[in-house]
C-alpha cells in the first residue's frame, strides 16, 4: 500500500517560493565572490543583511500558509 503524499498549502505558491530561493542562491554566490575578491567588509555585510531579509521573507510566507491552513 502506498502512503499518500500530504499536500501543504505553501505548495500552491511553490513557483514563487522557488523563484525567491533562486534569488537567494544567487545572492549567496555573489557574496562568496565578494569574499574571494577581498571586497570591503561593510559591502559584504550589507549583502548578507539583504540575503537574511530575503530568507526571512520566505520563512514568513511558508509560516503564514501553515497558520492559514
């Protein structure tokens, strides 16, 4: 017997969430390059702050969909 896969509400917005995650991935790669290039530390921290805010937004969207059921 196959156990049915449970669908979570956030999956209705999956394409939007994945697009946001791809943007975060690009930001992370950019930050890695900045570190490799010995860029100014404040510039790196600014980019890390932006990445963190983007990740927080994805977390909130998923949590909101969980709460709304």
